[in-house]
């Protein structure tokens, strides 16, 4: 299975991605995690990405695409993968479509959550980029750059929307339900 997990910051993409990958034996590719690892390692790419991440802006496509391509070229990705936090804009989605060719993305799960729930969850997490001002900017960037992907994948007939409110177990059950029966949830 080749899945994209879409949704605003803090919707729980990372949380659900780990569970779905465990359940289905998929490679979990989180661009947020890869970028944070590059920042911690102090690589050139990490140094360049850091200021964008601290401000809640998108890291330039060229950097993100290099990370994704490197990971997807590893052999274990041939058995299926879940993309968590990627693509984040239409240019990234188009580059992905082109890279994957005929063996494209099969499922897109769009996690929906109200802004106030997002702010509450992220303030409770307290990562460096989880201050209220940065979270609000990430939401603005999501609406301007990432939300258009909903129409992009809807037009391809791949989009399934899931309510991300509720406990982690409740949300996981909903995601598993979608993946099991392929039913299109209403958005
Ligand atoms: P990400 O790492 O993708 O971070 P996120 O969107 O904030 O988190 P996610 O939705 O995965 O939420 P999580 O499960 O952690 O991005 C960080 C930054 O990296 C971006 O701002 C950007 O700068 C850069 N970046 C990443 N990808 C990029 C790309 N493709 N292009 C350009 N730039 C990119 O959950 C959040 C919190 O909620 C956690 O504390 C969790 O425990 C909690 N939670 C989860 N589910 C819950 C539930 N059901 N109930 C209560 N709490 C819950």
C-alpha cells in the first residue's frame, strides 16, 4: 500500500502514521522527523531548514524532495510506505506523482480537526515550534499551501476524510475502518 496522510499541523498525523505502519508493515516516512534529524545532526541541509521550521514556514521544496527521494529509493520502501507530512504543497505533490509514475499513491487519508483543538494539543506537546504564535502561522501556511491538496487528491478519486477528534484509539479505529473497506467518508 502507498498512502499519503494529510492534515493540519497537530492533527495527529505522526501519531496515527506510526500505528498504521505497525499494523500494515509499511515504511513510515515523516518529513518532519527527517528534517528534525537533519537539524540535530547539524548537516548543511539541517542548518538551512532550521529557520523555516522555527518560524512554522515550509522548508524549500528542493531540500524536502531530496530527503524524500533518498528514503523512497531504499529497498524496504518497495513493500509499501506511508507519507506523513509530505506532500505539503501542490509542487511537492506533482513531483511525487512524477517520481512514482504508474505505481502512484493509492490512498490519501485526510485528517480533520478544528483549529482550537489543534492549538490545545500542540501547546500540550511543547516542542520548540509549538508556541502559540508559531502554531497560528503553521495553520495559516496549511490553509494557503497544503489545503489545496485536498482538491488535488479529490480530483484523482483518492481522498478519504477522517474526523481526527477523540482519543488516539478512536481515531485509529476510524482510520483502520477507512483503509479496510475503502469507503469514501464524507468531508
Ligand atoms: P511535522 O513534523 O509534520 O509536524 P506536525 O504537523 O506539527 O505534527 P502531526 O500532525 O504529525 O501531529 P502529531 O501526531 O505529532 O512538521 C513540522 C515542521 O517541519 C513544519 O512546520 C515545516 O516547517 C517542516 N516540514 C515538515 N514536512 C515538510 C514538507 N513536506 N515541506 C516543507 N516543510 C516541511 O500530534 C500532535 C500532538 O497531539 C502530539 O503531542 C500528540 O501526542 C497529540 N495527539 C495526537 N493525537 C491525539 C489525540 N487523538 N488526542 C489528543 N492528543 C493527540
